[in-house]
C-alpha cells in the first residue's frame, strides 16, 4: 500500500447539495423553510467546520478512470478503471476553515423534482464556496497503479470531473481543482 498526499486547490467555486431532512415548522411556507434550512446542504463536522467528504474525492477519481479508460500496458484491452474503483480509498474529509455562517448562498430557479428539464421550477438556495484548498490523503492498495498513472488520473479528475453540485461531470463548471503539491510514498 502507498499513501498519496495531494495538496488540492480550487480552480472553480464549490457548491454542495447534501440531502437534509429538516422538519418543516408548523404553518411555515416553502420559501421560509428554504431560507431557514439551506445551510443544511453543507457537510459540517462536530466542531462546526465545513468539510468535503472523502467519498467526493474517491468517486471523482473513479469517474475519471472510467471516463479515460486508459489501457494497462501489457494487459491487452484491460483498463485501469476497476483498479481505481477497488484499489483506492480516501478515509478523511478535507476540513475547510469555514463555519456554516461563513458560507454564502446562491439562489437558483431549479426543477422542483431535481431532474434537468423539469417543467415545474422552484427557488432553492445552495451553499457557495468561492475558494478552498487542503491536503487529501489517498490510499493506493492496487500495485497496478503507478505514481505517474495516479497523478495523471487525479489531474484529469480535477479538470473535467470535479466534486460537488454543478460539477463538470454533470454539465456544470463548479468543483474543479488543481494539484498544488504532491507526495507519493
């Protein structure tokens, strides 16, 4: 097993859309409910700090491997996809130096059912984080994944897959990132 510590830095804003099930108050309008609860879409730890969940980075990397479908030299038509899906793990969140009160909201007119192209639209607010950075530790269990292969996949994941709501993989442009520093070992 190898550990990769990558210092990642935002190349575009980050927005989150975590599911929340906050109860509606008696006689509360939908607009007032949205105004009161939109910050519940953030991921927040017990120290009241906003964080990026580890699975966002893991899934971003797996999606990049699947999209790239780079063949493994000497293995015929086999690609790295399954090696990234099963052979990489991220266990620790990236904790940002933000509390929920520091985060601004972005009000959007979105489909009420959450599906693109929906006919009925409603006003929703999503957390908007203009800039972020920090160290993410990736555990590489699969020896097939070399340093060069891992770095290339992570670079591409930051360029065109992204993390969070409205990321490039979902036809958006938020959640992109670059690798600022790197340690593979």
